[in-house]
């Protein structure tokens, strides 16, 4: 399941809803992305996350389907926020549930690496010198590339 | 053809989207970019360094030799920076 | 922080408590282990988890310290339950928070692999043929061995 | 010396812990196991296959050539099966 929203999400409630009643699940891996107050050594205030409505949902669904094709997953969830966010706010949530912990952990890492490089979101950070578009990191491409096959 | 611009491309071009009808010889993304750059300095600035421009046609990533035609939704944007740390 | 307890835990509350006020954190990886209703192809009812009080806490603290020495982590939590558990119940929680998602994800996988092979817990499953001690899986040793260096 | 038994070792031996004073020549884990096996059929059954017995002295894992002495806490148990799937 995928969701793109401005509202915050409740990790505990999402976890319960996703696993409720499925006692075949043995392991659940979760990743929660938070807004940091530092980026590239510079203090950051609020940020605004712009996205491409329509393409975002399409890409998230493709990424989720790819994970479910690669690993034996019982349930998956991707929630990505957009709009204005403050340091400490939650940005993104990935949950992967499986009978086996290895599948859950690997699929979760795979999804977050792909989100970083394929989901059409752009961060604008408020800095003391004014708003600044965040540049993509080459390391993120490398992290995503290790899943290529 | 519906054109969409995001992040600093949107800011340089000065609009988020527009409907344009390029001539028939504008048959792929590369030629569409050249045609847009000739429309004004904002476009020229947005497309000055194509290493930091990504393109989607009908909401899928494409390379610059991908064909474009009337009715397509073509989006230009910088490398994505979502997710988190 | 480590805890060994019979009571259930609230993943959302633990996550909030661990990350509250620390805006240097950019990524949090979590793993939740659940009781499955199937094991080795056989239906399983309740299980009882026995442990070695004293050594358990000592080993968990050592494992947590090792993770914090290997990766730049801002906060870590391991909670492991013992006693009687039903299918669907939560058994174990690992949370690793870091400025960088790679550190959080890797440390979380490291901790859960080590817990499987080093934390002194033993599962007795209720099966239709009576209680049965669960045997260790060779794959778990292999999963833990990949972190050796 | 405080001896602790867990899981099916506890069940075969019939107790969870006991205080024993082995003779001085019982100087390491291997000799302690031999000495315990001679105490009765429950001990012999518990230690019949040492590939599935793990040992901790004073709450740290040790190999069978590890020394044991008066005052030690020595625990015997099967390979661990905590965590989850």
C-alpha cells in the first residue's frame, strides 16, 4: 500500500493495521525518515517538500511491486509526506512484513534506497541565507545501484 | 503537449506547467529541450546544464532520445531528493 | 538501552521516546519480531520463551555497545520479551537511530542477527503433539557470521 | 560452584540450578561435564551430544577448555533460539 500526504503518520498505528490478524508474519522491518536540523554541515530550519502528483504515486506503486516480486513479503507500506516540515518531523515511512526477517530487512533497505533516487520529491531547505534546493547525493545513486541486477 | 516543471526548473522558467504545441520536427526530448531554450532566457537558464535535469514522459523516466508527441505529459525536474537522511 | 520483560511493548511510544528532542537524527530503522503460527511447516499455538536472567542483560548490553562502536548511532533500543506468548504477539524490538539511514539500517540488521545467535533465550512451542524445544537454525549462524571481522 | 541448566538440559537433569563442590582435578569445563555425567542418567542424557550444548562461565560464552573454579557460575544450555523469524 502506498500513500502520499501532507499529514503526519502514526508509526505504531500503521504497524498494527498492517500486521493485524496475519500470524504468518515473523518479522517486520520499518524505516522512518526524519527532518534533520543539519545538512551538509549547515543549520537548517523548516523545509518544503515538493512532489509530482500522479508520477509520485505511479513510481511508488512500481517500487512496491518490485519489492514484492523480489522478496516473499506478507505486507508492505510506503507513506511519503510533502509540504512544509520542521526539524524532527517524520518524512517517510517504509514497512515490510515477512515470515522471515531477512526478507523484511532487505526489502526495507531496498525500498528506502530506491525512494531516495526514484521518487519525484524535491526538498527546499530554509537556511540562514534563505531557501536552498537540496542537491542529490552521489552516494544515494550508489546505494540504489547495488540493487540493480 | 502538457509541460510540467518542478523545483528550480519551475522557478527559472517562472511557471509550473503550460500547454504548448511544438512543430512536428520536435520529435524527441532532446529537440524539445532545444526548442524550449529558444523561447527565452528563463528556459535557457533552466536547461543550461542537462546533467542535472531529469525527464519523465507520461510519468515514467525517459532518456533524452525518447520520442514526444501531441498529447504527451512531459515533465522536467532536478535529480530527486526525497526520502530522508 | 536494553530491556528484558514479560510485558508487551508499544513500538510507536518507544520510537517517540527514543528520538524525542534529537533533531540530529535523520533515519530510524526498526525491527519487530512476532510469534508465527507456523514453524517448520507445523502449526504452532502458544510458546514459552525461557531465558538466563543476568546473562541475557549482559549479552544484550555487549551487543548494543558493539553496534554503537561500529556505526555512528544517536540512539539504540533492544527490548526482548520472555514468558508465554501467543501467535501474533510481539517478541523483540530493535531500534537504531542515526543521522544517516545506512548506519541505522545496517546496525539494526546486525543486532537482530546477533540476538538470534547470542542472546540466551530458548523457545518451547506448543504443538498438537505437545511442547517442543525449537532447534537453532544453521542459517542464523550464517547470518550472524557475515558481521564477523 | 553454582551450576545452571536451561531448556531441555534443565528438563533432562531435573533441576534448574544447584550448588556443587567438584574435586580439585575438575579444573576445566570438559572435566566438569565428565564429572557431572557420572552423577546419574539425567546428566548423562543432558550431555550426550556436546555439539548441541553451549557453556557460559560467569555469564560469558566459553569453549570447553575454559578453566572453572570454586565460586564460578557455570551454565549449560542448548543453542539459543530467541529473537524471531
